[in-house]
C-alpha cells in the first residue's frame, strides 16, 4: 500500500513538473505575442495620426484592428499576470484570517476564477460559431475577432490550473518531519523515466 501510494505521489509530482515546463513554453509564446501585438497597435495608431494630420485622411480600418488586438492584449496579459500573482485583489479579508482561513479563501478564489475563465472560453467558442456578421469597415467576419476571446480564455484557464497545482504542492513541501533529500531523489528518477527494479 505504501509503495503504491509513493508511486502515485511520484506520478503526481512528475505531472506537475511536466505541466510547469509546458506552461513555461506557453508563457514565452504569450510574451512574444503580447510584444508583437503592442508593437502592431503602436504602428497602427501612429500611422493613423500621421495620415490624419499630414494627409487629412483618417485610416478607419485601424480602429477595428486596434480594438480587436486590445482584447487579445488584455486577456493574454491577464493570464500572464495570473501566473505571477499580479492580478488586482483586495487583502482586507485575507489579512483578518488565520492561515487556514487564507488557504480556504485562496482555494475558493482560484476555483471561482477557473470557473470564470472556462465560461469565458465557452462563450467565445459559441460566439465564433454563431456570429457571422461582418465588421463595418474591413468586412471581416466578427467570428474572427471572437477567436481572440477564446485564446485569452484558454490562457486564463491554463494559468489558473497552474495556480491550483502550485497551491496543492505547497502543503506537501511544508509538512513537518519530511526529509527533502529523501523526497526529491525518487521524484527526479521517476521524472527521468527511470524505473526501480
């Protein structure tokens, strides 16, 4: 029984480490997309100002693209902030609670945020399916712009799951009487694909 429990624990730790590695790659992609998106908005906005002031002609299509890209920037940025704990929150209630109360509140807030991100993703997918109207200037299907909401929702969902895994991992590392050297060694060997014979 103990061996089976230890093996399951090693599998769980390996899953968490693998998920963290995958999310590290995802974050790099998100940061690259955010940088390119901000650069695109800057170029479009600056170009529109130049066109209006010098050529007396506004580039109307830039507004549609800018609004859509801003949605992507906002949601992807929220996902990255959620990973680093940078989302806006109020510490009024947690400061008045003990350790147990803060843990319960943390779990509750993470579950609520995860539920919200899943609903956001589902609603975005639904809008992609049903919204076939065209944008007024570029005449692009609005379902194309709703894809940005789906991408942002998936990003938030993945990062909130990552937060859940990080939170679940904390108590195990802080349990008194556990030897860190003894616990780390089998986890590393299991994650490398090695099996005890």
